[in-house]
C-alpha cells in the first residue's frame, strides 16, 4: 500500500480531509487486549470474537477488520485487501498507544458531530447516507466511533510532527510551477497568482512532510514490535 493510502489519517492531518483523500479508519473505545463478545440474535448463542492479530500483549479482532472494511466500503465504494486492512489497524494501534501515553485529549462531542455531518454531506441525501450505512452494516454509533478515532489520531500526528515540517519558499514556488499551475494551463484554465495561493500550497506541503515523517516513524516503530498476524478464519 502506498504512503498516501496505507493509513488513512496520514493522508490528511487537518480536519477531515481524509474523507476525500483516502479510505477510512475505524475506532474502538475498549482496550485491544479485551476479547469482545459478538452480538447475536435474541435467544441465540453468543460467540467470542476471533483474533486477527497479536501485537505485543494485545490483540486485533476479526470484528475490527470487518468494521474497517465496511467503513471503507461506505466511504470509497470498496474495501481494501485484508492485508491492507490489517496494516491500517496495526498503525492505528501504534499511534493510539503513543497518544494515550502523551495524555493527548480526545475530540469533543461537538467535533464528532461536525465530522458526522461532513461525512453525511458527501452523499446525495441523508436518506442515501442512511441506506448506504445500513447496507454496509454500520450503525450511527459505529460510524461516530470511527470518526472520533480518526480525529483523535490525526490530531495527535499533527501535534507530534508539524513542528518539524518546515517548508521553504523554494518548495512553494516549485509546487506552484509544476504541480499547481502546469495542470491548469494544460486544460486552459486561469492560473491564480502565487501570492493568492501561497498559504494553501504551504499547508499542502506541510501535510506531505507530516505524512512522510509519520510513515517513517511507523515503519521504524513496527520493527521493534512483536506482531503476529493470524490466518483468516473466514472461508473464501
């Protein structure tokens, strides 16, 4: 998986740009070391959630893999491969551990409300959003959990890596010339002056730098972790 798609919250650190830039991440408020019982029909048997991977003394569960895939299906129209889903969940585990150790604050209820409203607006109508959510098997509570987690993790990465994400005037000018102005000229569209888009370009480049630093940090961190991905119990 490429840097910009491997881990959703690396794609857009500020706000909820990830909704347009990449796939989705999921959230769990419980500890990963807890095996959660899977909901069953009334009067039916209750089964223990399967373990998808072990990370140090914690676990990732099969329900977490399914929920992340369902959310990606909702947002992007398709889910990534199991290997990619596992990689994203492992990255989230790493970042959440660091954020918790730093006592980084959780997003407010108002923040989550705004994120939910932003996601809903990506669909033709609220009714269509509800229909697609139900088709993916996601409740509003589950979507809100994942949005809250996304905000928490992305904001922590911004907090940790933005101070070192320095952008020079030369980098801004190079981006303006080769990545911003060139495509507009190619399609015969007007090109704004550099001064009018300087701040926007700087933020794009800062987010790229944050993404690169976060990716390098995750790659380095995982080499020091004991991660055992188990074979899927699901039949093809």
